C-alpha cells in the first residue's frame, strides 16, 4: 500500500489534466438548494489480484463547498472474482452558484505488477436559492400534493376484499346461529338418530371388525365400553364418559334394570378394565359374549322405556 501511495503521488504530479477523455464522477443530484446534501462518488470494479489506492480530495474540495461526511471507500458487492467498490463523500453548499468539482484520482495495480492511473472528471453542481415571493419577500411554501382521482383498478381489490370479509362474517354468524337451533348451514333441521340406534350401529360395526381375533383386545374393549358409555349418557342423562365404572353402576341402581342384565353388564365393564389397565387377556368365550351382552342391554333398556311410556299414556287416557 505504501508503494501504491508513492506511485500515486508521482503519477498525479505529471498527469496532464484533460489530456484524454475520462469518465465523470457521479452526483446523486446535479442541482440542490442551499443547505441540501448531495453524494459525490465514483465506482470501480477490481478483478482478482488487483488493488487500488484512491487520492483523498483536499478540503475544501471547491470554493463554497463544505464536507458533511468525509471521503471513504465502501465495498458494494463481491461476485466470484470481481470486487465492486464505491469511493466518495457527502457535501453541501451555502452559497448560490455553479460549482465545478475537482477530478478524483486513483492508482490501479494489476495482478502482473503493472500500474494504471485512473481519473474521473469532476461534475458540475448547481446551487440555487429557494424561490421567494417578490411581493412579500418570503420563500414559497412547500407545494401541496396533487390530488389524483381514484381509478377502478385501484378500488377493485379493496372492494373485493370487503365483499369477501363480509361474506366470511355472514357465513360464520349463520353457522353459529343454525348450530344453536340444531340446523345445518342452509337452515334445514338436522336429523339426530336416537341413542339406541347410534349404539346398535356402532356395536354392529365393532362386531364386523373382529378386533379380538387380531390381538387387539384393548382396542376392542375400549371401543365397546365407550359405545355403552355414550349410550348411557344420552339415554339416561348422566356424564358416563367422565365417570368411573363404579360411579356408572351407582347411577344405574335406580333405573329399574333387570338385576341379571345389570350384573352381566357390570361383569363386561370389569373384564374391560382388566384388559385395558392390567394387561389381562380375556378368554374366547368372554370375547364372543361381549357384543351380544351389550346389544341386549341396549335393546332391553330401550324397550323398557317404551313400555313405561305406553303404560303412562294408557293411564292418562283412563
């Protein structure tokens, strides 16, 4: 780097200004108002093995020009073997007029050791005073934004979004309201099967799966007792799904169920608990009798209620 600086000083001392056409340094704006800031910079790309030393402009760089941010070199990007650099500074002026900025210099050292002197011609910066009202001798205020009329293309996305949001809110409200009324989305009444029909359908599907024959007794007895629990909860109205086996049969004591049938169901639940929680393996006879016992319980309790309702109705008519 020291060698580069020495060569740079020697090259600049003998460089004939204007001897050849050179690129122009860039300004972020070529005209400013007094006190505005502008970026003055040059760009350079280096190949692999090349180095570059920039000459820092002396301050003040030109009459009436003041430095806001000192001269510095920044790396813009590195792609493969090409390094992109930017060197420059931020300047301002508080004097009106046309200012010619000086050129920028750099020495480029190639990979083979050869040197090149680079020169960027200084640009011209126009510095103007703010416009003044000749009657009041006050600067003109900042112009208001020009109001442009809205077009159909600009309004269309907002309109479609509002319609979509309104449709979504309407669907949610309608769905909640119909669900409370036990209706579907279109307002039609939902046909709810009675508890005994749901239980018998689930028991028939469980029978067809024959899980106990595939060493899946735990799944079989879990599904079986869950079906009976759901039936009891819907038919008798107590939370059978959350209760233990003992609590369930405490609830069934006053339901006027045949003692023999109640005992067989209690034995079925006991076997299921052993299989689910004690890794018990039920016998073939217990597996084969489980579904018929559950079906008998559902049918008997349903028929018992029908007979009780018929008797109560007959008594009222008498």
